[in-house]
C-alpha cells in the first residue's frame, strides 16, 4: 500500500485536518513547484505543532481530573469498609430461609403433601431472590462506590486509548515528513532530506512522543489500582441486557468509547438508532451518513440494533424490552452523560436501572461536521482549533458557545 493511502487510513478522520498534507505535497513535486512545496511543508509543520500543543495542554489538565476521580474512588471504598453492609449471599439466604420456615409451618398445619410443599417453597424462594436482586442492581448502580469506580475506570481507559492514538499519530506524521522529503530529493536531484528532517525534529521534539509515553505509563498504573478497587457486583449483573439510543452520525472515537463502556453493565448490548427522517427533525439538518452507514458503524460494538423512525423513541424501546426481563431485573439502560435528561427517561427509570458513563472530552460530531463539511474555509479553520466544553460544544476563549453553522 502506498504511504499516502496508509497515512489517511491509519489517521482518525477527526484528526486528518492536522496531519501532514502528503497528497498536496506530492502534487507540488510533480509540478516541480519548489516554492509551493516548502510553503505547504511549513504549513503542515505549523498545523501539526499547534494541534499537538493543544492536545498536550488538555492532557495534563485532564490528568488532574483523573487523579481526583481516582481519589474519590479510594475515599468511597474506605467509606464502604468503615460501614459494612450485609453481603448478598447472607441477605438472600436469610430471606429464603425465612420463607422456607413460613411455608413449612403452613404445610404442617394443613398437612399438605411434602413434595408439593417443597415445589411451592422453591418457586416462592426464587421469586423472592429475583425481587431482591432487582433492588440490589438499583442499589449498586446508584451507590457512590460503583459510580466512582465507573467514572474512574472508564475515564482512565478512554484517556489511555487517546494517548495511544496520539502517539501513533505523531509517529505516522514523523514518517510522513521523512518520506515526502526523500521523494523531493529523488525527483529534484537535491540532497536536503537529512538537514531538513534534523531541523524539523529539533523544532518539534514532541514528534518523539516521549512526553505522552511517560504520561501513558502513569495512566497504566492508575488503571491497575482502579481495577483492584472494583466493588463486588450482585449475582447476575454481568448477564443483563444493556439498552442505549443515539444518532451516531459521523461515527467517531467518542461513540466507540461509550459503546465499549456499556459492557460494564451487562453482556448483551442493544442499540436504537434514529432513521434519517427523525434525525433531520431532531437536529434540523440532514445526517452526513445515511442510516445504513450508521448501522454498519455501530454493529461491531453491539449485539442487536433497532431503528427508531420517530423523534420520540419511547414506544420503540417499550416494544424492544420484554416483560420477562423487566420482571427479573435482567435489563438496564446506559448512555454517555452529555444528556442526562434523555427522551423516555421517565418511563425507562421506572422499569430498569439507568447508568451513565463519562463522554470522551474534546471530541464532538459538531466540530467534525464543520471541519470536514463546511463550505467556508475560514469557518473550517475556526472549528479545527476551537476548544470544547464538557458536553462537546465548541467555545471561544471566554467560554462562550461558538455558532458554527454548516450549510445543509
């Protein structure tokens, strides 16, 4: 595979704007336009440098947030140790034993058949345990210990992945500089590659990835600690179905991170996706990717998909969730915490626990849409280096939300 194609395929689509413009540089070489070549080379270097330093600044700021979340987990677990509660097994066994005694007493008084009595006791005991587990799932999901664990673990896992992607991105661009300089020498008969590359590396020491690699090592140690502090989950927790709903347009790493997080709540993930018409009504703009593309993007991360042809998803999720799963507590709902008051929450919360996971910071479909699909070049540049607040909305230096309108 040619390097230009390899660079594009291995670079996240949301970061392609900041990569070495390898294709354009090749064109200037073919046109024998050295002046344009060096101008583009300098622009690529400057754009990549600005991107990296923005990301590095964000990474060190966010690291403080992660340390606070890990500390919150430590304190929550210490608090739990100081105030122990009855274990799942003892509580369950106590309830079942009590029920068995009551039934045995009734059986004795009315002289019922012993075999039939045992069957009744077993059935009622099972029902009691299921009811208890349903309450335990809700209690665990809303507990400070579990929430602290989820936020610490998923934030760290997402950040670790982000650092890995950044390190790979730097390495790809370092290779791009080397190869495009070599191509220039070969086509023009010059010998500037070594000197130019030395200058690029001296001016952009970050291309080694050293700072990010060291930070990633620190994150790895924190992940190990957080995993060791995982709360003991109720029996059957990992066997539940997990429901979620979204639009998933311009599918990016933020979507991936949320979908990967859902496995913390159960084994079988069911995702609802709004169709093209309901997307337009919700967003007042057409989706960049059609329904079929969005389904294909989401499917590798979930077990089942259903389509929502309405702005109100309630009737469709009601149709998807079985009465049996509700009765046995074998289902829950989970999504990113950028929309706490999601459509249908009032009903969903009455039949199953609702969980939230931290969204991927500095990752926004709005920005991606503007950077790669806006007709205005200045607007694209403005979006490319805009800061974002926690919910992903682009903001200016004063924290005001930017109005990045894109032609439909």
